[in-house]
C-alpha cells in the first residue's frame, strides 16, 4: 500500500494519484492526463489540480526520468501531498495562485525494473537494434541541441542518447506537452538525485567548447541562488547552483534544455537532491521534502519579485 514516508512501487503511486484526483480540494478541478505510453505500454500520467476556466500559470514538477533516483519521486509526492492537504499557509497560498502539474514517474518502465530487476537501472527499457544492451538515457534524448556534448552514441553507455533527437516515446510525450503549455508555465522543475545542486539551462556545450548560455541567465541565476539559499537555510547543508553545464558537467538533450530552449519556459530547473547516492534510506524523504519545499516557496517568491518589477 502507498506510504508517503517510504518508497513506493509504481502501482501504489498510481493508486495515490487516483486518491488525490477523486477527492480534489474543494473549489478546484483535478484530472489525470495520459501524456503518452512508454515503450512497454505504460501510461505516463500527469496529475493536475487547477481552477476551472481561469488559465492560471502552471507550476510543473516531474521526477523519475532516471529510474533509480527514488528520492526524487518520494520528494515530489510529499510536495503534492502538501498542496493537496493544504499542509501549511504557503501550500494554501500557492494553490490559490497557481495550477499545479505533477508527473511523478516519467520513465515507468525503468522504474518498475528498479523494483523487479536491477535497483540501479537508469535508462528506459527500449531495446537497441544490433546491441544486447537495453535502454536510452531519456535525459540525453530531447530534441534541443541533441548530441552537443556529454552524451554517448554507445547503446551500452548509461548516457546513451538514442538513435535520433526525441526518438523515445517517453521523451516525445513530454516534449509535446511542454510545447503545448509552455507559455503558461511559471516554472518547470525536473527533479533528480543526487548532489545538492539547483541547476538550470543549459546543459549543452557549443561546438567551440563553451557552455550554452541562456539570454535570461541573470534572472535565472538569481532565482537559483534564492532557491538554493532557502534550501541550505533549512538544515545548514551546502548546495551549489548555476547552469547544468557549468555547475556539474556538459550534458545535452536534457529536459531543461528543451523546456527552456524549445518551449520557452524561462524558469526551468533541474535540482539534484540530497543523497547519499541513489539509495538513501526512507529517513531521507522527510528532510528532503522540507528543504526542497522551502526552496520551491522561495523560488516562486523570487520569480514573482523579478517578473512583477518588469
Ligand atoms: O547526468 C545527468 O543526467 C544528471 N545527473 S544524474 O546523476 N541525476 O544523472 C545531470 C545532468 C544535468 N542536470 C540535470 N539534468 N539534472
Ligand atoms: Zn538523474
């Protein structure tokens, strides 16, 4: 059964999505949209809570594009829980102001495989022609500067980029949605583990060897800074922040390069949560939620401050 304070199997996460959807917060409209099906035919479910007919700005959070990063969905599920239960005054204000969209498991085939096959599986589960190695790194497959550094052409690599830009059904499903709602998205946060980092676009490397830099980088960086400071203030931990390419390493075809570069979502971030590694015990879930929630609250406040002064 679903346990908000533990790691959950896909079927239990999906049951909880149904619970939230079927008992929507009074005055709001909840729905579940299937963005598309994974290679093995599983739906990629988007849970939405919105004000009917108001076309409000959207706060988007997704997780589990990398199957083994279990603290990511666990943290995002607790954030959804705060929104759906009105856990504190910030949660209530943020639901009263924005629509919230959640994709807890972007790579359902990989996630199921981490429970039933290999706990440390990262990629999708689509077989590769001419190779016995399975899967594409979906976070190298997006159709924006695909193949511009930090990805592999070897199907056996954990960072295999796929046969072409946006070749994988999971990536395609998310790309289509990002383009459709891009102008309405206040912020897109695609959650990974681990490393204590609040990263933004771009991840890709120019052929000249310099990191891609967004035109809005000053604003994007100030928001990352305010966010990381609120995260760090929670427990006194250290986080770094800045573009993915300059802060961690070049990586192209990643979610935020697409959401910023192709879908025009200015405040696109991809945090690397606390660890240790990919397999922290369930006791990491609550502190991860607390610090990331404080970060999200500060992030939205800073975005509002910057955008309202323009
Ligand atoms: O290599 C990655 O895809 C990310 N690190 S992870 O350990 N989660 O695999 C970093 C890539 C750039 N940053 C993100 N997209 N998070
Ligand atoms: Zn990851």
